[in-house]
């Protein structure tokens, strides 16, 4: 029997919240809903959802803060909903930890497509996570060891384990979002081949990167934000990169040729 998927909807507009609940229910999710940010964070902690939608303008705390708090303990996919059309608002949401964003008013078909695209991205296997109260002052994580005999990509002290979705730098665990993990894995697997922002975004949509399907400038900008967040977490200086190199006007590539251990999928 297929495991039921879970969604949490954090939205203060009753009509939009009802639409989101209906959309997720029709797509086979168990749905939990709330109109307040603080309650939403608590709900995510209790329900361990696969995906969360977060409205930017909430009555207690804004969507940016909700995303930041959720990211302290959850790797659920975060979809930011905003009525603001300014690019900076969407980019701030991505910087806070959102995986994607949709501008209101939205078409249900488009939203459903974005949700399914997110759900096709691989996630970590379920594990014990740090409670939210403790995550505010996190302690050093133990080095990830991966699954026994698991293959990995290794480059300049960085290790990426494709099957257990773990990343380490100099033996210390680094927590990354599923989106960041996919981007890092893609660059390492591509070796020194330059990947454009459009190609990387197609990978996130689970498409052939060379398919030539349309990618908007806003979507390309999200790649810049995600890679900026990833670099910050890894401690990778763009001026003297150890792992992610920018090829100006073209795209990104790994800063060296990774060593592959074991047999990769």
C-alpha cells in the first residue's frame, strides 16, 4: 500500500486556503491547515509533512520567518505564496529556505504542476530531527558516514552521498535543502562541464537539462539564490572557490574533478 503524502497549508486568506486544501486533497495528500505562522511551524513539527505552502503575509509572523523557523528542523519542500510581484520579495523567500514560489493570483493547474515537480525531487529518508526548541541553538552534527558501502563524490574535502542524501566538509555534516542537494550533485556529476542556469532549473523540474524547454529569467534567478545559499552553508568563497565555480555569462561547474567512489546510480 502506497504511503499517504502529507501537506501543511499556512494561509490567512480563507478562500485561498480552501482552494489549496482542495487541490492537495484531490492530489492524494492528507492536508493540515492553519491561518497563523506560529501555529504553522508547530504543525509542521508535529505532522512531518512532505510539502508546506507558506503565505508571505500572515497575521502574526511573516512568511520569511516561518520558512526560517521550519528550516531549523525540517527538510519538507517549502512553496512560498505571495501577492507581491517584486522580484526581491520572491528572492527573499528563497533565501529564507523556500524551494519555489508562486505569485497570487495563481492558476490551480500551474500550482499543481509546481507541487508535483517539487515532489519528484529526491528527499532524505525519514530520520530523527532536532526538536525546534533545540534547533534554535544547534550543536555540532556528527560526521555523516552514509550507508555501509555507499558510493560518494569527493572533492577538496567535501563528500556527497547520493543515496543517504548527506553532505560533509572536512568530516563535519552540512545541512542542505533537497533543492541544494540536487544542484550540488548535478555539478559534481557533471565534473568540469559547465551547466547553465536554465539547465540546472530543468534538472529541478526533473527534465532533461538539454531538452531546451522554456525557463524564465525569474527561474534562472532562483538558481543563483539557491547556489548562493549553498555556498554560504559550505563556506565556499566565490572569489576562490573550492567546490562551485562561476563561469561568467555561461553558468556553473565544479571547481575540480570529483573522485567517485563505489558504483553510482
